[in-house]
C-alpha cells in the first residue's frame, strides 16, 4: 500500500515507525513530517491543514490510504475531501470531528447517549458566563468551545480565577461542574458502531514537577495507568465510547478513526471529560511503543468501515513517554540549539526517541519548537521503564532541554 501520513509531531513519528514495519507497506510519505520521520518516509512540504494540496498530492501519487495525525485537518474536512476524491482516510468526517471541534457538541452527544458527564452550560455572552460562575461558585471548569491545542481548559479553584479564564478564553465557552477523581485517557480504533480497545494512558499537562506551572500540550505519559487494567478499560469503553458511536450513527454522522476519551475515574465510576478525534501526544508514543501487531491493516479496515476483522495486539509491558522541551516553553521556547546523542539514548534497552519540534540546519539537528523530542521506553515494570527513559534523557546533549523529573511517580 502507498500511504500518506499527515503531521509533523512526536505522535506522527511514532505512527510512521509502526507503519514502516508493515509488510503491506510499499511507500510511505509524510506531510510535512520531521527529520526523524525521514528514516521511514519521504517528506513532502505540505502543511497538515492544507487539505486541497494534500488531496492533490495523494491523487498524483496514487495513494491508497491517508492517515491523519493531528486534529486540525480533520476539523476542516480532510476526510470529506478524501471521500470526494475516492481516497480512503483513517479519520472522521468534518461532522464527526465536531466531537473535538466543539465541546458543546460533545456534551450534547453525551447527554443524548446517556453517557455520564459533568453538568454543563454553553455561553456566548460574557456577562451571562460571569453571572453563572458567581452563582455556582468554585471549583468550576471553564472551556473554550473550539480547538485550543490542549490549552483551552481552566480548572478554576476560585471564582476570581474562573472570571479571569472567561475573559482570557473568550466566547463561546462551556462551563461545567468540576469532577473529582483520577484522570485517564482511553483510546480505541472506531468504525461506525464498532470499537477495538487500544489502551489507556495518563498524561501530565503541567510544565513543572508536582503538576505545577502552566498547562502545556503534555510533558509525559504512562501506560497503563495504575489501577485501570484492561477489564476496567473495556468497561469504560462500554460506558463512554460505544454509546457515543451509536448516537453518532443515529445522527447520520458515523465516526471512523481513533477516539481519545478523556475520563475522570470518580467514586461512582468513569465520567466523560472530553473526546479527541485522534491519538494524544505524548500518549500515542507511550501506547504505540507497546504495539505488537500490524497497524496498517487496522487503519485501512476502519477507513473502509470493516473494523470487525481487524486485529490490534499490544504487549502487557508498561511504558512511559518523557517530553524534552525547549527552555522557555510554552511561551517563548528557545530555537536553534544543537541536539546530539539520540543514537546513544536509543542504545538504552527498550527506548525509542521520537522527533517533534526538530529541524536540520546545514546537516545538523537543531531544536525548532516547544516540545522537541519524546523519549519512550517499555519494560516489564513501570519502575524499570521509567529508569530507562530517564537514563536515555541524560544521554541527549542539548543545552536548552527541560523536562519533568517526576513522570511516572
């Protein structure tokens, strides 16, 4: 098969690594890709959200399957354009991608499907939103209704903090009750009413140790989360994903792709926080490093609505992903710093290093983003995987690197 992978982050590098192992793959392209992905794919200088150029390239190169990594191209209609061009796409339609593109849409679907989720209201008027939080009190959760790259949610511990979030995020907003419990991320391959479990992870959004500092796109992840085994994951899938799939089919907008359900494990069971319509980053790196079966047939099957015949097999080993970011992230990350030692890092048992914000300058690898590398490790125990990941991080020579020291603790 000839495959076009869309995206340029650590998640896409992990996907490229898995796709490259498939005996069914003949050619892999990545648009726009990154230097690490060049080991597996031919890089194409097309932006991930340039739908027209992506489809034109796919037609010219007789692409058999488009694999979208990030959410942005899906929300602007990549899968719909692929359908119109007769090219299978392993991602949801623009209508189905509203599950990530609109928090209010997700809440509507959850309520219609009987999925447990926090009580909520949507606001388009700032004064009404301010009055609501003053009446409800805190803690309370304020969410931008559209895409915000993982940074559009504020869990306000005071009314003042909620008011600041309302003014900062702007309209429209969803404001909801604050759930209490342990947060996990649940992933599944989906096609129409079928769902095949990928697994679960727990990510760390805050920049600093002890979950301090500003929110980021994610500074690390572990898989599986403690006390959330496969049986618990399947139960959560029955409770929060399969009813959503049936409701989306009922609405005439069936979902095909990877679903990422953000859940809170409360005293009364799993409760839905949000859906994302793609793998998370860095959760994807932690999950895909545990994949033992062939990824390509699964993605091809879900694109065709035939997921019931697909096999997805993951090792029972534990895994961890550790993000190396550039000093100054998330506000003003330093760019241009030389990076060395990746081969040394990958010599550590069970370790893979995935590129994200990297670039080549005069043949040398340099930092070119906020989250620059992800170090992923798998081992028999979580403690062992963590030890290997941090050992590998120490082998990366890059003067501007920052990372959390408590991922997996």
